[in-house]
C-alpha cells in the first residue's frame, strides 16, 4: 500500500525559507519519478516540481524556478522541497505524488508579510 507523509510546512514571513519532506513507503521509491503539487485556497491544484528516479532530471513550474529545489534521498525513501525566498503567492497546501496518482495528505505553507 502506497503511503506518502508530508511534513515541514508552517508559517513563514516573505523572503523566508522552508524545507518540506515526504516520507514514502509501499512502492519502489528508488525507481519512481516523484512530484510536488500545491493547491492554494479557491484555486486548482498545480504542479510545482518533479524529479526523476535518480535525481538527474528536475523540472519546475515557472513560478518557483530559481527559488525552489526538489531533491530526494533514495536510501531514506524521502522526497524534499527546499523553498527559498518565499512569496505570499506560495501560500498553499503542498503534497507529494507518486506515479499512479497516489498522494499524501499534504502540509500547509502560509507565507505572511
């Protein structure tokens, strides 16, 4: 059974940083591409970043390019999202997703001025 558990969200001021984690189990994490999504209040869920199985290929939404970094530790079966220079518009529920559409409950990020 696929299980994804996000953590690391919180309240931060604009310009601050947060590091999100996603602990994975129940599937072959080290051969799976992984994804981060976010959903802001009243908006559609949006893709944020993706990483291939070995971390060699990373892609980002234009809105976070240069500020966010996706990474992974296959030995720990954990996905990360380092978020720097946070903006008000980054406020959202962030969730990780595995191939097949399984996703965690999410972790809330609130950016205040």
